[in-house]
C-alpha cells in the first residue's frame, strides 16, 4: 500500500544461499584423504569457513578491513594443520584449494528463496541484502538462482569498509530508511547476525535452516523464529500487522 515504510534486510550467504556445494566439493576432493586421517570432511569445512569469518571480523574490528574471500583463501593450509594434518602442503595442493574455492564461488540459492521474497513483496515490504561477501560473487549467486534483487538494494560490507556484526555496518543500511512509521527487520540464518542487527534498532527474524540451535542464552530472543524461509516471511508479515 502507498505510504507504507516496511523493509526486510537479508543476510545472504548461509541464509538465502546454501553451503551445500562447498561441503559436497570438500567431500569429493578430499574426503578419502580426510577419512584416512580420521577427520570428518564436513567438520573441516565448517572449521575452515568459521575460522575465515572470525579472522575477517577480527581484522575489521582492528581497523584493517580485508575481503572475506581473500582471508578464506589464505587460511586454508593453517586450518588443515589445526585439524591435525602435520604436513598440510603435502596433504593438499594449490589445485585442491582452487577447486574448493570455485565451489564456494558457485553456491546455490535456497529453492524456497523466491517464494519467501515474493510473500514479503506482496505484503508491501521492500527487500534488501546486506552481505559480507563481494557484490559480484554474491550477486551472482542470486542471479543464477533466478532471484531478482535491484542493485540499489544490495549492500556489501566491502562498500562500508567494516564487517558484520560491527554496529556501524547495520546502521549504514538502517540510516537509508525514512524513520517515520518505520517497520524494519533483519532476517538471517545466523543468530549472531540477527542479534547484532537487533541491537541497533532492527526487529530480528531467524531461520533455523543452517544453525538449527538458537542458543538464546547468549544471543537472546528473536521476534520471529521459523524453520524455513517462507515460514519466516509469514512470521514477519504476521508480526508486522500486530505492531
């Protein structure tokens, strides 16, 4: 309806985009080698990715912003060592690394994403994205999935120069909105992300498709909790009518 000031800002990778390609590629390329060392390929993949996000965040907080993908590439062999591989560069090669990085460049949109965004847009919400990834790569995920996102509504932390969950990253996009009668949400499959946005003024929506466990004892409660993206959209719409 004209005059409505309703927005939902989505995290992208992990929320709108699945990690399945990445985990499948690790199993395909290194699974047998990991099993010979009694290491789970999925656990390694999780540790590599999470360590990358930690280093990205710590560097951002220290004032030295570096793109996530550059960090992700750099810490591969270090992560192998920490997983228990004594000679990481004999266990895996740069060709293996490039194969795995390419899988991360080719992540797929969750099948229910278009339905989720369609529900919200039909309810007069404007949909936005705020990602720690670069616009070319992450925008490519959405385009390949046939999901429309206007360029002006797609914001990368690379542009802001600070990474989530630094409060100014969320405030950067929050300040884009007219504050009069504003109904603004942050939607994520990462509790830390939704909680970080909620702390600066967003209402928080969390989808359990990735983390499964809320850990509310450390992150607090969300305004909407759902098992999948369309259900999260329904929850946001319902909660908005009760505001």
